[in-house]
């Protein structure tokens, strides 16, 4: 660095932001709570300065994003399995964006640092999408066992909702979370069919939608629901085998897509670290700016094209 003082100041800011990230945003969720904070007339005089700053930042962010929750709303976080409030997660993303921009600026140059700072919120949304897909995948893999638990509850004489409640207690997450939500929502007055349909929509599961339809038909016309679910379970098992074959055949294409998408970013980052001024032409010269914008557009179009190619619906 040309100025040691500037480098030291930037390094201190990085460590300060990192401290805020881990001690404020990622604070323990199940930490001990003092007795004075558990009382209705609790006083918050004992809070540390860091806690007051974090609460102020989170409250301010909550006022900015409002009830909608912004891009990281409660529905997005819930579907991804992230048990954080939208305001807390948004503050965490902003701190991470600041850290990414500062570190990349120190390692390369200011323009790349700004780009990485801008890209961090989009990367966070991408991570949430990956977590959501993984959660849906676990739900699908647990579906056969879920049906068997429902069938077992029905055959010992339990009602449909009692069988769902028992399955929620025995199943692993995320099935336990979704079935518990169904039970809770029906107890407060929501129609069982609507609650089951919403689970199928959140999990993007056509198989669970069949289960909800079978339960609704049984409620309307009667019959042996356990026998119907046995047939549904057989169909789901056959579909799962086909899905496994499709995933194995498309795995190579997905890996190739990830590598091709990561290579340009990785090469640009390595070149920026090895020779910080080498890529300035893409941000200072008119032809370089045009080429940079064209490369970004081609990058986005190519990524979308590859994602559609390896994503098979059936």
C-alpha cells in the first residue's frame, strides 16, 4: 500500500466490522437471559454498549424494511430454514457486504471492492435459494417415511389430524416443522386442505399435494384412507427412483455449469490480486467499459441458459 496509515485504518475497520458480525448479528440464540429482562417491567440499564448499538441498528432496519421484510422477508428465510428475523439477517448481509468490499479493496483495487460489495446481497439471496432447495430435497426424501407414519396412525384408530400430529413429533426436520405448522394452523381455525396445500406450495412438492388431495377426498366421501395412502406411497417410491436416475444423469451438466460460471470470476479475482492495475482498463477506457458490460450480459445469459438446460421437469 502507498500509505501505511491508510492500510492500518482499513484493517482496523475490517476487524471492527467482523467483531460486529460475530458478536452482534450472530450472537447465541439460546444464551442465558437475566432475570430482570424476563420480567414484564424489565429494565435494560444493564445492556452493554454493543448490545444497545445492535438493537438500535436492528430496530432501525426493521423500520426501513417495514412489514414486508424486504428481499429477505420472513417467508424467504423460513423456506430456507434460517431462523432469523428479516431485520437481523439484513443487518448481517450489510455487514458482510462492507467486509467483502473492504477486503477486496485492500487486496486489489477500489473498483473491484465496490463490485464485490454490491454483489454480496445477491450472493446472500443465492445462498438462501440453495438452502431452500436443500430443505425441499430433504422434505422429498422423508416423504415416504412420512406417509408410512400417517398410515400407521390411521390403522391404530387415530384421526387424520392426530396422525399428522404424531408424524410431526416423530419425523425429522423439515417434515416435523411443516406438519407441526399444519397442526397449529388448523387449531387456530385454518382449513386443513388450505394448510396442506400451502405446505405443498412452500416445498414445491407435487407428491405431497397428492397426499393433501387424498386426505381431502377422504374427508368428503369417506373410505379407507390408509389403503389410498398405500397406493400413493407406491407411486411416490417409483417417482423417487426416476428422480434419482435423472439427478445422476444431470449431475455432470450441473457441475460443468458451476465450473464455467465460477471460472471468469475466479480468474478476474486472481489477476486483480497478482496485478491490481491490470484490469483498470475495463473501468477507465470506453472500449473496456463496453466490453465489461457485454461480458456481464453474456455471463448472465449463459448462466440462465445452462440452468435451464440441466433443470429437467417431469
